[in-house]
């Protein structure tokens, strides 16, 4: 395990830089989007009242000063107060985080667990009907817009077939349709990539060697093929988590799922700086953490990476 | 969404002239019943505030008008009924005396008295409280509570509409002792009122659960529990209704009515909106400062086509600034005319030199706004107007509204808060009002005089003359008075209120039992 600690340290440092950049961009963009104060007061509020609220929220200070305060608070885990909900931004976001994690992780696991076997199977049965059918479905999954899929699922699986509730959060039955909708794109991407990665490996010399020396086909697949095809699959899986978080906005709206995607969009409309900053920061944190683990898995899968 | 829309278009074509059939009539043939003890409703957005003095948004007042009572109550029939006040009368021109209901308790057990009523109304305009309803009771001079069940309100000048003002937002009665002891933020998080439901729980963007108040003075409501869910997208909201997951949905778009009415277990109920959908006009900005240009624009709008095509007949063409159903609505005025030839003529007479005219439209701020803006822009292009449609976000609209910085026209849905022109055109267009972009000395004089007169004959004359001036100068371009439609299970007996109050009290909501 020589070199593993510096490898870890390097990745951690890069993760911190990414989080800092994301927070800074959100800070700047939110302030470019306009003043939240007019949305807080009745339309006929006098100018003095507007100035008072601006002062109260610290919006009268120069931007660089606001930025320094923001960063120092962030370093202490303080995301500021929501101007819309009138409570600490983190408390607001925390209420939505569980719902998003529940939906996001289910979609993610569902996607990975369904997609990898499909991709593998397609590759092994290349150019058969099974392969064409699976890849055709994947193409649909990748190209159909999320809101379209979501409403299609509601109409077919909920309204017509009466299998699942139409919307809302509740037991596992409520989770199926939004998770399928949210996971569709990811599922399709992973399936297609698995197929091509496996195909590439199947043509390699060591596979031919393995078969030549009489290794059972199951072992050829499990040990020689999958492990070698795993690097690109793990990479795309990690990156797809970001797509998943992006897709959550639409999925949560279609299924009225009380998650952070919807909260973020509403907070942008409300110009609720603190909540947007907190939501984006936590989303970025999730993405960074997942990809940090992806990097770790690389190191486990391929010793050359941690050495290099 | 494309798919459902296309499905619907097919469905609509098959139904032929369905739009002209009153949608509420279909329900009775297949009488449906239920044993449900829980009511589930869905609206297009979540609640943002429970404190009734801090929001006028329709998503909030649907709930808050049921958590709280007002002194007076406007029922869906448009008439005023007793609420927490049982009687009221004028002592003299500026003194109103209210007799309050005895034996009423707040949800926390505190008794309701005149001190709560005095505190609530004063709270709305208390500068320290910074409420969103600070201007509702600007006619009030002072409020006295001579005994626990009498309230005496003195107005600065005669105010014939005070009992009407008390029925709408701002007029909800909150518990003095509780609000003072816990503060505004806790009161908003755990609201306490006298209404037919009491606060149970609220998971933001998921659901609000309200429990029936068993001791309600107006009788316990039909169910034990009421859950209000936000379902923002139209298609899933309708799907939830069709599948029977919810009992009532609000904001049913006109092009989806046939789908709900055509389903065996659901029906549509609508009320003509107590207000108008108008294009606000920045009359300070050339060429819109020229009444001839505005007359031409108005004449070029084919409102009949908008009602028929975009609204499937679920609306009427306005005839002036007063909504149908309001006091002093003049039924003798013809609907606003469509005459493109005359419009061209007036443009020429106005000396219009192809200046840009902007419509800053929102998307779904009011129903069909973007579609109507595009249709109207096409009609104006036909008479040679250089029109530009720009789309703005709600928050941008809110800011422009505050700063009065619209470039030309924008969508607005003036609500008639009092069932009277004073609560609509005068509230919004008066000097210093939220839509003050235009002034006319005579109009201002009449509006002010009518506000402070208890002589209905005088007021009728004033509003008649104001309507005439309005139609010449057009500070708004009224476009449609729409129906606001709800989707209901057939076992639900419910009358929509034209002013967006969502009334679940016993007199207005019943579930048909087996």
C-alpha cells in the first residue's frame, strides 16, 4: 500500500478545491440574479423599510466583505439564515435532504444493479435480438426527457395499471416510479458503456488465453472480463451521480417529491441566497464524496493507479 | 405532458361542442358515495405561510381562511354572513358597532373576546408588525373594545365597505395572548385560530395535515382530517384525482376540463372569478401615453376567439373595469369590441410611428398568460403594431411591479377583494396604488368620493362615470373574466368561491354518504 496515503491526500485536496469553487460560483451568481428584498415586503413598502431590511440581512455591505463573511461562516458550518423560511438555512435543507437521498440513492442503485447485468448480457449475446432490444431500450432511456418519462409512467403504471401511487412521498410503492424515472438516463448510460467496455475486453488476448486453457465461461466473465472492464464502468457510474442530482429537479416536480432539487429551484425564484448556497454546497459535497470513493475504488481495482 | 395534451385534443374533438355544455351538470346521473373520514385536496403550490397576516397568496389563504375566522364571512353566493361577529350596524356615518359571538374558543382553549379582534385588526397596520396586509384597513381611525363582546370601529371618513373588508384577507382573527407570548415566527410555525380546522403538522412541499375542530361554533366539518398536498404539475395533479387519491384539485386548466368531466367518478365545478385578467399598461411610456393607441390595441384583440380557443369557453368577455358579479357592474355595457379596421384607423389618427410596444409576459402567473400574450401579439401585428413579447420570471415581475418599471404591458389578475369596484380598480389604480401608471383628475376625484360615501346611489353614478373614463383611457386592457375550475370526486358536494377562498366549513363542503 505504498503511496496510498499521498494518493488519498491529493484526492482530498482536490475535493476541497472543487467545493470552494462551487460555493464561490453560487455566491456570485445568486448576487447577480437580483435583490431578494423586494420579494419580502409588500409592494407599497417605503424606501426606508427596504433599506432597513437590506441592512438587517447584511446586503448593504460591499460584495467582497459579504464574500469573506460567507466563507468564514461556511468554514464554521454556518450556512446563514433563510430569508424566506426565517430559520437557519441548514435546518430548512435538512428537512428535504432525506427525501433526496432516499430517491437519489434508490435510483442510483436501481440503475447500477439493472444496467450492469444488461450491458454484460448484451455484450455476451452481441448482435442477437436480446442485444438489439436491450440497446434500443437504452437509447430510449437516454434520449427521452425526464418529465416525459415521468408522466408516461404515471399514466401507464399508475393510472392504467394501478400498480403505484401517482405522486407524493410515502412507503416503498411511492418510491418506484420516481426512482425509475430519475434512474432511466443513468441506467441507459451505464448499460451502453458496460456493453462496449465488456466487448473491448472480450477481444483481448488474455481472454482468449483463459478460454484456451479451459477456464469455465462463468469464470471468464466474472474474473477476467468484469474486473478489467470495471474501470470505465465505475467512472461513468460516479459521474452519473451528478446527472442524477440534476435530473432530480424535474423528477421531484413531476412526482411532487419534497427533495432539495425542488427546494433549490423555488429558492432561486425567492432569491433565498442562503438556502440556494446550502443546497448547492451539499449537492456538490455528495458528488465529491461519491467521486472520491470512485477514486478509491480505482486504487483497489488497479494498483497502477495508486502507484502512479 | 405532450402526450396527455394530444390525447386531450383528440378527446375534445370527439366531444365536439363539449365546451359549451355546463361542466358541472354531468355529475348527478351516477350518484357516488363514500365513507371517507379524511379529505385530501391538492393545489399547484405549497403553503408558504400560515400566519394569515403575512400572505395573500392563494395557496396560503385556501388553508388560512379555514384555520381562522373573520368577523364577517363572504359565502360563495357573494353575500356577507355573520362570522365571529353576529351583528353589525352603523352608529353614525363613521362608527361601526359589532356584536361578537360568545362562547367561541381558540384551538388552544383560550376564549375569544373583543380584545383579540382589536389586536388582530390593529396588528395588520402596526408598522412594527410589518404585515403583508398593511393597507387593507387604512380607513380605520381607532378601534375600541368597550366590553368583551362589543367592538366599536371608528373610520376616518364614512366607509360603507368596512364589513366587506373584514371578510377578506387581513380580517382573520388571531389570538392576542398566544401571539404576544410566542412571537410571530412560532405563531407561523404553530398557528392557533378559531376556525373549523386546527393545525396538525406540515412537511414542506409534501403535505399539511389539519385536524377537524370538534367544538367549532359552525358545526364540526364533514371529516376528521384534511390533508392539503402540493402537486405542482398539472398532469400528475389530474392523475391523482382520476385515480381517487385526492378528493378535490384546484387550478384545473380549461383545456383539461373534458378529461375530468369525461371520467366516470369525477366532475368539474367552476366559479366565475371575482376579478379580471388584464394587461396592465404603463401609460407613462410613449406611445402608450396616447389613449388612441390604447383604444386601437383594445379594438384589435379578438377576445371572443381567446375565450373560445384558449379557454374552451370557460370565461366571458369583460365590458369594462368592473367584474361581473360585483356591486355596480353595468350589465347594459356591451362586451369590449373587436374591430380591426377601426383599430387601424385609430392608430393612423394617433400618429403611431412603429414604436416598439412590449408585452412582458409571465409563464403561468395567471392561467394561459403566455398563450394569450402570443395570440394578442399576433392580432396586433395584423394591424401593423410593432409588438415584442418578452418572458419574465415571477421574481422579476415582482421586482418590476414594486419598482413600477414595466416597459409596456404585463399580466395582472386584479381580484375584487370586496365585491365592489373600490376593492379592485380603485385599490389598484388609485394615486400611489400598486398600478399607478396613469392619472386623470376627474377619475381620481370620483374614486375618492365614492370610497367615502355611504350613499349607494351616488356611488353608482360615480362608478358609471369612472367606467366611461376608463374605457376612453384604458389604464388596463381587460382581456377575460375566466372561470376558475376545480376537479372533484362526484361524492364531494362543494361550491367554489369566486374570490379564491377555499371554504371547507360545513355549509359548503359535504361528502355524500352511502
